[in-house]
C-alpha cells in the first residue's frame, strides 16, 4: 500500500472532466440539507462534486470502467461496480470519501445493474455474463464478500434493470427487453413470477421494456417502454391465496411521444425521463401533474432528487387512500424536491422544482453543473502561455477549458467533422485542428474563430506539430504521408497578404507514422529541420529550404533506424537525455545543450534508444523502458524546480491504461520510473501545462480528461541499496536466484578466458573483463545480439569512457556489465511465435510452415547481416556435431518446429497453429539496410 501511495504522490489526480453518458442512473443527488453535492462517474473514477465549493472528491479503486451504481436513501453510502477482468464492487462513504468494503466479483464479468435497500443493509445485483445471475449481498455481514443468495435468471431475456421495493426489502423487480420478473427472497431463497405478455392483457402492442419500479406504499409496479408507454402491474386478484410476486397487467398508458429512458418515484409521484429531453411527474392514476420540457440537455438518462421531507406526510396520506379512489394535483399544489438530471449529451443539470410554476425560461432550463463530451475524446492541446486546455474529439465539440478555475471558457462546434488531433503554436496565436476526413482548420487561439481551412488529405489527420518559431507546421495522416504548411505570402507572392499556405505532402512511409518532430532552433542549430518516423522503421528528414508550392515537400535523407523493433514513440529534444548528456542549466533551470540535440525512439520491445541528429544517426544509448503497461507511445520532457535545484523528467503514456514518469537522465534504472492506471481503456492523447506542473490525459472511448499534478520529487530512487541491485531486481530470480549465480560464474569465467585458459601464470581476478568478451558473455546468457547491436553497445561504452573506438581495449566491472545486459537484452526473450513469424516473413508456406532448405540458407547468406559459408559450416558443427559438414546433409524441407528443436536445440518448443499471427507477419515489408538517398 505504501508503494501505491508513493506512486499516487508522484502523479496525483486533481480533476476529472467528463461524464459517463452511456449508462442509466449514473448521477446521484447527495444534497440532504447540509450539503449541495452530486455523485457521478466517468471511466474508472467515481466523483463527488460539491456544487457550492466547486470541488471534486475523486474516488479511485476500480481498474475497469464503472458501469453501474446505486445510492442509499440517507445519501450516506454509494455502491459502484465495474465491468471487465477482476471486476469489483465497492461501497463508499460519501462523507469520509473512503471505501468501506471492496467485494471481488469472482466468476462475474461485472454487474449490469444494482440497487440498495432503504436501510442500506442489502444490495441486489444482476450479472453481466450469460447465463445471468441475480444475487443478494448483505455487505455489512462478516461474510459479506459472498452473496447471501444467488440464482440463475432462467428467462431467456437478458435482464437489464433491477429495483428493490422501497416499502418491502424482500421484493425485487427486474426487466429485460421482453420480460418483467417479480422476485421475492422472503423464504430465504429466490422465488419469482414473470407475468405473461400478450395483446389480450394489454389490448395493444407493447414496445421493448426499459426500466421498472415498485410504487412505494402500494402493490403496484410500473414498467417503461421504448414507445413512451407506462405499463402498470397490479396484484393478481383471486379467491386462492396469492403471493406478492403474482402480478398481472393493469393498463398501458402513453405518457411520452418517444422512449422513456429513466423511471423513478418521489413522494406521491411517478417520474419519467424521456429521449426527447422531458421530465414528467404523474400521480398513481398516470395523470400528469408537472412537466419540465425546457431543459434542452438532450435525452434524459438519470433523475435524482434532493433528500427532502416536505412530501412525507402528503405521500403517506395518498398511499393510505383506497387505490381505486381518484386523486388529482393542480399545478399550484405540485411540490417536489429539487432534482438533478443527466443526459446522453454528457450534461448534468440542476433543476429547481419551483421552476414548474414560473414562466421564466432561463429558470426553467436549470443550472448546468457538469458538461462533458458525448463521443470519444481524441485530442488535447495545452496553451503555451495560459492555464487553458483545448479538448476535442468525435462529438464535434471543441471546449477551451481553463484548468485553474475548472470552467469551460469557449465552445466551438464543428458540424459533420470529427476532430482527431490538434496543437497550439508556440506563440499562442493559432490552434490547428486535424479531422478524420483530412480537413485541417486554423483557429484563433483566443476566440476559437476559424481563420483558414484546408483539405490536404482524404484520410484521417493523426498528428500536427508546429515549428519552434511558429512559421511552419507539419501534419501526418493515415495514408502514411507528411504534409507541410508555411506562414508566408499567399501563393508565395510578396504582393499578396501573409497567411498559412499549403506547401505539399510526401508519401514518405510505407507503414503508419509514429511521430513527426521539428528540430530545435537556436545559435547551436542550423535552421529549421523536420523529421518523421514510421512503423516501417524509416527515419525521414525533409528538405525544408528547397520545399515550395511548385516542388512540394522534398526529402533529404532516409535511414532505417531499427532492425526488428517497431518504433512506437518519437521525440526530438534540444539536449541529450541519456547519462552522458553534455548539457548545462540556464538561469531558469532549463536544460540547454552544449552538444548535439538528441532523437529519442521508443520501440515495441520496451526499449528507449537515443540517436544523434546528425547525418550518421548513430545510436548513442539503449536503455530498458518502463514495462508497467504496453510500449511507450508518447514521451514529453519537463523541468521542475525543487529544493535540490531544477530536476528533469520524462512523462510517458502507453496506448492503453498507463501513464508514468521517468527521472532523467535515462539509464534504465527501474526505480527511476513509475507508472499508474490513468484510464481503463486506451489513452488517446496527452499534454503538459506550460509551467510543467500538470499532465492532462484523455481516455478516448471513456469520454474523460484527467488532470494530474506532477510531483517528481516524490519519486524515491534511493532505497538504501547499491544501484546495481535495482538492475538485478529485473533479472529472473533476483539477487539470490539461480540465474544470477550463473551470471556471476560466467563473468568470472570471462576474466579467466581473457587471460588465457591454459596459462600457468598467476591469475589476477580484478573484477573486470575486457569489453571484447561482452558479446560472447551475453550469448552464453541467452541473448544473441546482432552485429548492429554489438556496434551500438561498442559505441555506447567507448563514448562513456571517452575513448576512440578501437584505440584500446576497455575493461568494465560487474555493475557496468549488468546494466548493459539488462538494458540491451530482449524483455521477453525468443519464443516459438517469434520463430514462426520469422519463417512466414522470409517465405514459408503460411498453411504448413514449410520452407525449402536451399531457399532458407540462401536468405541467411544474402539478406540482413549475411552469414558466410564458413560461418554457416562452423555453426552447423557447433550445433549438430563434427559429422555435419554441409547444408546438404539437412532435410530438404524445414519447418519452424524442426529448425528450433533439431537445429537450435530448443527443448521446450511445442506445437502451435501456423495461422496465428500470419496475417500480421505478412504485412511486414522488406527494408533496405543501407541509407537511402531519394
């Protein structure tokens, strides 16, 4: 728990923007006369929002998206449940904001709907999975982690709504689209009755059911439909003894012109919320008493009332009357607690019930408490000077949010356009927005007014970046093209006004583009430069000086940046980020470069590689990246002032769920990195505030934006142990494991080997080995580096020691070797799927996995890092014995299984279906090994 708390101190959730608009009953009114507050949830975070103080209390404990909740009558307890692996139900105290109990839903896929009794003693749940189960939980009991009662729902109709009878805790009603089921657990087991649904009973067709409730103080129940009807159920009248679950259809009344999304009761009223955005109050005879039709918030999905005692006497008086005796209420007599409404447009509206008796339309529309976006939020952009954040996505709305006051300042609506990416220019004059149909719009950064619009592509714009002087911006699209815009005279004619001009685009990649970056500018740099990196492993630099409207965007150079690993993140920074960063700090504490800037590339193999930006593109350092989630897909560098002076950090996101922080310089130390669960699904975008104090993340489909306070000084690197122990922690078995003992034995053997295995001279064991022994030592430990990887390691070590490569041998100690081994070795090693995929890529039959022997060895001798004939013969002898002297002695047809077992000697290789991952493997394209010059 302490470790979790430390992580949450490093990145502390401050505010959550958004609202779950896909589930019904997501908002609960906690107002009870002592406070004005509401409860709601978005993503995997539950929120208590104090309306008066405009503050959020964020309740974190779920790993998956929350999909259901309920509230006790006294507003003291709220229960939430999520959907997914390790699903959990949590009971929260709304006054202390603490979880009182967490109940693992073992065997469930999550809870589809739930309710809690008036006394808060029992919870009823409907499971998500099929077959479906209804369960009763006595959560306050010692054995409350297990349901008190559970039974399978035998109805073939998936039940989607469950409600207790507020007048009798032993009675429960559920409904699906076609069936309504009345339940009782009075006898210590679930008993149920589902009334038949027929035209004879209803005397008209009945649409699909949405929600059901018991009418408190009566034996009636009501069910809403998608046609806008309310179906009333009454106790079966019979001379024989009947049970409380025996219900029959009483009548059907059309009360809305469209679907009823939400159904509840308050005092003597039945309350409905419709798709048309109306809230209506009815008496028990289904005569309308009050209506609220000016809310303009969209389809109603939740209605929740203040806790209010005004109607208790009136409700009691009404329910004590004979049900057949008609009752009526005039508009002047209508009295109800104030209530909150949530809508499918991601709004929460506070509605005063007194507004029904007024003609003030502004008053009737209520007060907007929460405003989110009703479709996936795909992009964020932080203002470079002010505490503002632009939020946009597939809803067509662009919100300009002031995160210091937590208020929406401006709203811009794009009709029939879905925003996918955006960026402010560094001078804070423009906001460029890219859409899924290839449109790019330039907006005024302060007013959001549209200034220019372009259609440069026919596919989604996936990335936008501005140059540091705001004179250019570049885009990347889903057609693997990079486009360039320049702020210059229209048509590049000096006589015409200055505006943004589209220069052109270039299909420079053959796979999705990972990132585009302008290089830093300043006295130490030579003008503006632009590079892009793609999943095709190509790093492209563009010739900006020779690019114009006539010639378009021109290429300067192309390099293959990695061998097997696929780039997943790209950053071009003005100073080196690794151990030998050669940088200084200015008066403001910012990193300034005294040498070359650096290119940071993260890969799908959980490695972070640093490259020089000069034409050589030399890999200067490779380190192990964070492995808390998937591979890194975005990296942002910040500087923070601390008591110890300026500290530099790299923030990162992964494609799904995890964000984190790494303390610079990069060295692969796992204790210098942390990660936490930021969203329950994908992370679609991230941005950092101008002052480096806050990180903003959005969760795509969960329609949320999280604001995180960054406290890098809370990342505790030192733990009283030697630094080398931090690296050893990630070695299989740890410091005392068998593999670690094996590493130590091999390291000592390498010292002996370097001094000659057959020498009789006195040996000097100094705890160091020559670097020339490192490749063989790594191979002995199961890591087989390519020649390119060995070259990179050589450059890294010789540079660290300040030596010229080849000038003299360098001796490294055990700590240096461990760090090198941990940083360079594959995280997951080589498995059978790797070998199978490799066979498919080089031409094996996808169905059988067979490749011709001569074809295989011809490829080994001619492609990639080729093996010479003598090397192949030497390998065969080492693997198969001296009697195997040539390739012709092997079988004519070879499979991955035979190659692994018979040739490489993998003992744990097992049969696998050849169809797995074949499609992915066939998509990989052959690349040139040498530098390309377009």
